[in-house]
């Protein structure tokens, strides 16, 4: 059976809609707002159709004719792709938020000078969630946004409004977790260090080689995933492993060095150890490129912005290595880190040139 309070909420949303013909997207958004705890799949469509038929019987709206193309028949049961409202024009200004018995955490709401109907609906959702205890268990931001607004990006848009700020709403109050992008890593020893590669091939080679060593010089091997590396750094704070050293190896080109530079600064901002270059790997990349007949690197697809000497990330290398790398990168050429295969990595570790 339909919850009468939820149905009335859907009716109010439809009455306040700006157009008489309401399309599929707005219909489903209002339905999700009015019925946040609803089934999925065909049961959801049954509930949706039942709610619309109930409002039709109340004289609030008209459904399309049975054979009209304005029905979504992709799944069962068929549901309207749009409906026509037959209610009176929009009511006058709504000041009900001033007298509503808000949850203690929302006692600031009546002090608002003015507020849109859409935001009043959102605050009612928050009130119900707080009263019902829905926010006590932390949840990802987009899940909470769907729960409270019916739109996965709705909360992100509301964060910059008057509803959020000191003494008002916050993502923490709503139990939102800003999930970090996962960083792939594998343990090879108990050493408090990690060696992270920009690309998957070298990550695989290092994982295989270190896994066969009796005393690997690193504790973990990580895969940065290119440009996503900076965004995944927070994941390292959640893995429950001590990290005294973080080494990074990426493509020797303008984009690769900029990824490393951005990550170097981002790590300091979130309290991670400094991200350092791995000198033995950078030297091995230069030497291997020479053996492959490309001592000056391969032509880059685009030249990119020149890298200035004194880059914070490159300062972890000797001046000679810095100069050799910048000469290649700023000439519009590159050395991919994929020149490092299993043999090259074993030589690096056998020489002990990059042990943490």
C-alpha cells in the first residue's frame, strides 16, 4: 500500500512544478525525493505507476492515452514518460519553514530570510533523515545525495549555498564520506616503504621481481594510474601500513613529470611522507633507451609545457640526472617507463642503487 504521507509529498512537488507537462526526468526525480526508501527494478516501476494513478484519481494529473507514444515500454510495467498537471496555478509564497518543528540540528532554518521551494523540500528530507537516524552510518557522498535529493550530484551543488556553513549543514553532519580513489598496491615485505609506478606494465614487472626476492628493498609496489595518482593519494592513509618512504617512477616526459610534481605537493597537503624520485630507475631508463638506439628519447605526441629547472620532485635527483632528463623532455621527446623490464629492475636492485 502507498504511504499517504509520501504520496502527499509527491503531490506537493507536482503542484509546485513550473510546467503543466512534466517530463520523465522530473517525474522520476520527484518520485525519488518523495519515496527515498523504495524497491528497485520492476517493483519500483509498479510503485511509480501506482502513485501516479492515485494522483490521477485525486484529479491532480492526467496520464497519456493508453496507445500514446508518451509511455515508456522498455521494461514492465509500462510507465508514463510524461504527465499533464491539472491542478490550479502555483500557490502563493510558502512561509511554512518558519513554523515547522525542525530537528534540533536545523533550528537555524526559521531564521532564513527567504528560501526556494526546492531547498525547503531538501531540508525536509534532511529533517526526516535526522529524525529517522538514517545519517548515523557514514555513506559515500553520491549515495547520500541520491537519498536526500534524488540526484547523485544534488548535494555537490547545494554545498555552495546558504544552507551549508558554520552552524548550519555540513557534509560531516550529513554523514557523507568523500571516498578516495583506490590506489592499487601489493605487499612484498614488511618494509615501511612503497614504490609506485605510473603505468601497469612496470608495476607488474616490479611485483613479479620483488616477490621472488628473499629480502625485498620495498614493502609495497603500487600502481598510480597516470593522472589519477594525485587523487588516489588519500587512499594510502587508509591502508593500515606505516610509510616512511614513498618512491615514484613515471614516464620521462612533460605530462609524466607534471603528474609527479602535482603528487609531490598534494602529499604534503594531506600529511603523507614526501614523494621522492627513484634515482636508480631514472638512470636505468636513460641507459636502456640508449641500448634501444634512442639515447635522446622518442618523439612525444605533443611537446607540452617546458619543465623548469628546480622542480620540487626533480630536486630529489642529482644535478647531472636532472639536466639529462630536462634536455630530453624540453626538446619534445620522451622515454616511457615501459623501457624497464624484469632484467633492468633486477640489475637496479642487485646494484643497490635505489634501496630506501
